[in-house]
């Protein structure tokens, strides 16, 4: 009977929340999508087919119970819908904003495959949790029983925060250590506000603080505190540092001024928007106003860089990527947003070096074509002989992805197990390493990945730690 509200995809078309006009939004850092109206959220949720095998749920790293909370939304049971979404997702308002839904839940929606246009799952998820905050449905963390055990978490990014939330709700004492002056990791300093406004992250951090989680910020392990000290202080340690070492690009002229790393550029911009004093921006090193900007890379970080450069007032912004549009790793939705805002994509191009004396004036570029598939199944880019030319540039931003830092050396922990890629070696079910009481999650284990995967890992690792703590408590009680 309840499903009379659903299956309206035949009569009701797919509709996203309205986007602000490109000319307006390129002048500020506010999120570009408006909020759904209540009636529109209910209407779009009613398009769900309530299929027997929900591929949206199966392709969500958190396995969110999407069809059920869509049904509840369509029936105007919004508080129940929020509560159900919160059962499997610590930060649904964040994943609703920054998850690449076109590659995950929405990209695998049954009605999308049938040609009717996917259900706008991400926008409804965002709407539900924003409404929950406005209505006071988001409750403080209040453990029923306080436990004596403590867990130290290294890294205040999405994985570490998700684990902290789950452990604290179980009554465990939690301390989070982070090198930055604000919690949130890449959600705070790596992702621009036009995708994720910072108050959305900071209110979750405040919720954790008010719930008893202790944050030790400006605290870099191996420098301000030793790993051994953390290990000795807590019953378990969770490593959730993420990966911050930028992949580099050599070639002639690679050391010229005006060539910067994406993470440095985005961090500087986010700090400025917090109101911080940023010497790199004051000097012009990380400021794009009036400059010809070239961004190298085709992932989501590259999209963040090109759209930030637009907002800083660049005279032109070009994105170089060695494959074509269909084979780029970044979100197609973000690419479209960038194009609307004035970014030019130069497909099938690869940098060969840089031009300039002391400061970059151009990028030497070779044109590419797609050849046979490589080991991953993607077509391998091949250079077209004699095709090299120069793209003028005053500022070059390298957005080539991230690699793990050498934690065994930085932390003076030669026994910390790592893979040949430098990621931490941990059991994929329990997240436990070979070091006693030490667990690891997120990008530092799986390599550079998505926020939603970090959240999933953090929640699962917290459950694994709780299971171990409970087992120890049982033995001690006997």
C-alpha cells in the first residue's frame, strides 16, 4: 500500500536542485546548488522504482538503505528518513554534496539504465540531513555507559572522524591527533567551499567535541609527539592519516617559479576563505588573478583547482588531460560545472616540459591518441610524433594525485608494515596491522580514494576495535 507513492519515474522527469548562474557563482565560493524544496524532494524521491535488487545500495561503499529512505521521503516521513540514512552513514550531508554519485549510486540506478534518468539520490540525501540540522533532529553524542578504554586516532579526516563518532557513541574515550590547526582533513583544506561549505564540516567537528572527543590539533606525529607515546597511552591506535604526498612531474624547466602542487594551492585558497593570513597568496605565488592558468590532471582535484582559479580571477584557465573526456577519472558533473564557469579542457594532451627563465611562461605539450588497453582496461595514451606545441602559462598547477608519506621513517617505526607502494598493510576485514593494537584505514591503506570509502573504513574499523576491546573486557572479568 505504501508503494502507491513510488514508481513515478515514467510520468515525473529527473530534476536536480537549481544551480546558480555561472556568471554569479564564479565570483564567490558559495555552494552552487540550491536546496530542494520539500515538495520537490518528495517528488524526486517518488521516482524510485523500489526495485527488488537495489543496485544503488550495492554500489554505495556504505551500503546505504537508499530505497527505504527514498520511500519515507516520498511519504513525507522526513525525520524517519534522516534517521535511517544516519544508521549507515556518519556524515550524509557531506557525502550528499561531494560523492561522485554519477559513478556510484546514481550511476547504477535501474531507471537510469532504462533511459528514464536516475533518481537524484545525492541531492535528496543532502536535503534530508540539512533539514535534520535545521529541525533539531541531529542529537548530541550521549553514550549510555562510559568505558575506561581509550583509542588514539591519528588523522582528523573523514575516516578518523567517522571512527571517532562510532567509538565515542559506544562510550570509549577518544583522542584525535592531527597536524593541522582545524579538523576535517581534506574536507577542510582540500575541497573548496563551492562544493562543501566549511560550516558543514565544522558543525560535525563541534558535535564530536561536545560529545567528549578530544582533539589535539597542530600536533604532528614524529615531530610534536612520538608514535610510541600515543601507542603507550591508548588501548588501541587507529592510523587515518590519508595520503598527502603529491605525485610530481619532472621534465625540462620543472623547477621554475609559478609551478605549484594542487594540494598547496587548494590549502592556501581555503585558508584565505577562513580569514587566515596566507603569505603564499599575498606574494602572488598561489594567486591566479590576471594570469593564464594551466592545470595538469583529470581527476576531481584538478576540477577543484580549475574552478578555484576561475574564482580568483584568472584571465584564462585550461585543463590538460592525456586521455579524452570519456576516460577521465573525475566526475562528469564537475567537468560540466567547470565548463559552465569558463574552463577550457584540452583533451589528449600531455606535458613534456616547461618554458621560462626564472618563472614559467608556458608548458610544452604533446598531443596524444588512445591506443590499446593497459593492465587496467583503459586505453593507453600514446604520443603523436611531431605534435609538440606550447601552451602559454603564468601559473601551472600539478594535480597528478597523491602518494603515501614514508610513515615508518617519519615516525621512527621500522616495524610498521607497509606495501611496496608505501601504503600501510592491514587486514582488509579487521583493519588490524601486524603491530599489536594498531589499526589503519582509508587512503593510507587503499591509496588515494573517495571520502565515502574513508567513512566506510572508519565505521568498520571502529566496530573491529570495539569487538577486540569487548573480548579483552570479557577475559578480564572471568
